[in-house]
C-alpha cells in the first residue's frame, strides 16, 4: 500500500512539474478544455458601445408556428440556446433554451470574421485603405520582406493568403489554441510567413482575420471594438453593448472570433445585408463592397478543386434551393442568415453544430433554413 502511495505521489509530482513548464496558453487550454459560448467570463473584454436602441417590432403572428416533433428533435439535438426568425423587420418566431433569453450574451466564434470584413469595407470608403488590392505590408511593417510583401488585403479576405497558420482545434499546441488562450496576438500574427502563392487556393485560416483586424487598427488608429461601435453598432439600433474578447488586459481583440451579444442584436448584421448596407436611410456599409463581400470569390480554387463557390470576403455562401445566401458562421453553430427572397433573417445560437457537411456547409444549416421557410409561409 505504501509503495502504491509513493508511486502515485511521484506521478502527481511529475504531472505538476510538467504542467508548470508548459506555455501559459497550453495551461489555460488544459484547464478549460474546450471553448464555450460563455467564455467572455474568463477573458478580458472591450466594450462595443451601442447607440440609440431601436427594438425590433413584434409580428402579428409572433410564435404562432408550432414545431413538429421531428423539427423539435432536430432543433434540440445540437443543444441550441436561441432560434430567431425576423421578417419585414418584425420578430416572427423566437425560442430560447438552457436558461438563455433575448438579453443573454453568447460568443459569435467565427461569425465575427464577417464583422471584420465589414470594417475593411468602411475603412476603404473612408479612405483609410486604398482598396482591397493594397498590400498588407503597408499596415503591418513586419510583412515588408520578400516572402510576405506581395500579400494583399483581398488575398486575406478570401482565405487565400498562403500563410503558415495551423488551423487545428483539437491540439493544445496549435496556433489556433495559442491565439485563443494566449496573450500576444500581434506577436503571433507578425511571425507568420507566406508559404504558398497568395490569391490562388482557398484555405480557411483564422489568422487571416486577425491580420485584417491589425490592418484596420493601423489604418484607422482605433481598436476594432471602437471602430465597430462608431461605424456600425451605434448606428444599427443595437439594444445592448457588445463585448469583444481580448488577448490580455487592454490588449488586442480576438477578431477572428469572440464578438459577444444576443440573438436579437446579432440579427442586425443580417438586416444590413438585406438592406444592401443601409440602416433606415443611412448607408452603414458601402453597397458595392457588401455585394463583393457576399459574392463567391470565383477566381480562387476551392477545396473541391473547382472555382470557389461558397466563400466571399469572410462570408460563407450557401446554395439553398437555388438561392445564393451569404451567411455568418461560428464553430458551435452560430448562424446569422439573411434570406432576401423572404426579406427575412434567421439566427441560431448554441453549443454544437453538425459534424456532417453538405457542399462545405454543416448539414444543420439546411435544417434551420427548412424550418424557417415553413415559419415564413
């Protein structure tokens, strides 16, 4: 018995010593294990301030649709926290789970990438950036060397940068894990090198969006939270301030993810797409840029070897029953989907998404759209 105790204590000491010498971001990854939609509680945040609230109107047929048993089973099989359908600026259907409500914050995860794309469009319109073809090196001096000097903003927007980023979610030692749990995003991003010719092949890398955020920050002299608040969030009727997770206290936003708000306010990004970049009579996003951003970057080779048909400038594009729908997407099933034909927006937030894919899209996206179309009828 004493021998067993000695061996056990020795083993525990070895684990403790090993843990002590691991990088801090690996220690955090081992503590928290997997990302959560409530991770704003464990990170430093910067507030994205709202302006004058413009609450959504309530549709006369609000929540009159009853999900069938099969629809509810589909909906609840992936641990949702919110499902929202808005049509003609009015809430037609909404439901919340797991103690969440219309005011609950939830992490956008990679849906935030689309927000950063919108900031690029605004910065171009305001003259801070010349065009999407301007070189990244003009804003990130560390990229002014032969290997990175030809990288353009367009290459980064279309996920065709060729940068040596490791988009691995399961390894505690990957760059993605370091970006999420680490404390110095600028250092991580400026260390990247172009290893494949840019502008040729689609390769989804979260580091690309962080590059774009650094471009916006350098071009405007403002944090992306401040710029988002000033140019978008305070102008589209958001009812609540949002939070953007940071890498450290007063540090850099985790721009590739981690914009935190509620389903009703997330829907406002979808409404901007429906309105071609306008909110009421004010042009928030340049219409020509938004059209490009939400159209397939067909000059890029997709993962299927064909011209890219499912991605634009940090927006996914799904072919749903002959309609090309641009949408925002996060890894745990965060979806903001505008449906122009119906003048409608679908928002789904939750803890999981399907692991099955149909044409580069998680299969549950189709399920949420199928249900929404029935609600909209």
